[in-house]
């Protein structure tokens, strides 16, 4: 009886093994050409030129050590990204794999075209990672991808770290393939993309935030200082935010004229006054609590001096906020998502608006208040 049960159990196990399926769609790493960074540029006759950075590992090893990783750049052209992919497939020895893609770079001329029509393939290919970051390159994107390394760091790692660190310092807001998709189909909002440029043979820098309007790059880029102000107005402060400003223009020593404010907390609230669809006023209240990170003139033990610096900082940030808003309206880029606010809180009026026509004409007033709660460890 015992042996009978054991044989029965073994038979069931063997039958189960026969019913198990194998991995029919396996993709072995040794057969793939992993692509980590892609650069898109506008070519002649409305073509798109793609440059892909493929990670290779040297098979040579010395003393049992693994070969070093290198980067090879391959070019493909076509009318659409899928068309360029077909060209690349004919030039890459192995299977093109975008599954580890981390950064997509676009030359500024190509970015001025409809972004969705360019990125369409990324939403249809299940192997394309939606978390890949997007960035615009001043000039041609191929100039950056051909660098292959940035200060001895492989290109992809260097670009990723650069974009993440600048976001941490509230200079840019990184967007991914996934995060921009819903905004591109929302008539009540726009977004921005980081803009970078090549500055030396082996270095790049973040310029600021490129303004997008109706799915196209406007050609307008806010510098780092105004980008930080925009992010604060949009409640997008990250780990660190610092603002340098002139507070004592009368000082003989040029360094004594400036103060650096370390923003601890920043909260923006939006309110709209609507008298008619053609008479809209939007007020943005920005409250900043911060500490003084640098002030060479010192004398910060005096509360009167601190209050004066609060007033100077308030005036300086408010002027810059006005400049940012003017630039946004001239570019017809609603990055602050004022349209979304009106759509939610004043829906009846919203339905009567042609937002692209109305947005540049409305009155947007920033009101800033600064509260300095710390002056550093010296005093």
C-alpha cells in the first residue's frame, strides 16, 4: 500500500513536468546589443537622424580580469523613428535592444516639431522603457552622443547623474517618456524639458529649462536662475534650492553686494478672479522660508539688518518671477498649469475659452514673501 502511494506521487510529479512550458520568448543577453542613450536630430528632406550609443565589452582580459566597457555609436536615418530603427537593424551586428534605455536626446531643431509624432514608437514598443529621461541639446544632439565619455565617465552614466543632480538642486524638472504623454494630450497645460549643451571636448552643462508649447519646443530656454524661480512658483522645489541676489548695490566691495538665500520651504497658491472670459486675473502667492547661505558683509546679529535683507530678497524674487511669467506668456507655454486650475475651479468659463489665444493675454501677478529664519553658524 505504501509503495503504491509513492509510485502514484512520482507519476503525478512526472506528469506535471511534462505539462510545464518552457520560456518560448527568451532573449539571451549575449545575443543583444544594449542601447542606453539615443540622439535624434533633424536631417535633410524632413528626415530624422538617429545616433545610438551601444555598450560593448572588450573580450580581451588580462590576468583573468574582465574586459573594459566601451561605447560604439551607430547612425541611422529615416522619415520616422521606426524607419531609422530599420536602418539601424541593418547596421548593428546583433539584436537592437532598447530595454535598458535611460536617456533620449533631441537636437533643438527637431524638438521644434510635434514631439508626439517623433516619440510615437516609444509608446507602441513594449520593450521601450517608459522611465527613460528626455532632454534637448543646444545645436545637434549627435555632438553630445559622439563624446562617448564625459570626463572619463561613460556617457549614459554621466548624463543621468548630471540631470538627476540638477533636479535635486531645483534647476530643472526631469520628464520621462511616460510623464510627458498625458500632458501632450491636455490642452490646458504644457511642460518643460532640460536643455544641455556641449561646452568642451569632454564636458557638457545644463543650461536650464526649455519651454514646450502645444507639444513643440518654443526655442526659448530659461537660464538656471529663472528656472529655479519657475519651479518654486509651480511647487516643484526639490532637495536644495539656492538664489543669489544683489542686496547692497552701493557697496564698494563687489562681494559685499550679494547674498545667497538657501530656500528651506516654498509654497505657492493660485487664485483666479474672473469677470468675463476676456477679463481674467490670476494671483500666485509664493511664500518662502529660508536661511542665509552667504553674506560677506555680515552684521547679521542685527534684526533690523535681517528684516532689510528679507525685504530686498522679496523684491528681487518678485521681479524675477514677473520676468519668468512674461517669458512664459510670450512663448505661449502654460507650464504653471493655470489652464488646469481654471478647468477645475471655473469650468463654465473654461468651456468658453480658446486657451491658446487667451493665455498670453491674461493678467498673472506673482506676490512673494520671504521669511529668513537662520543666518548661519557664525552668529
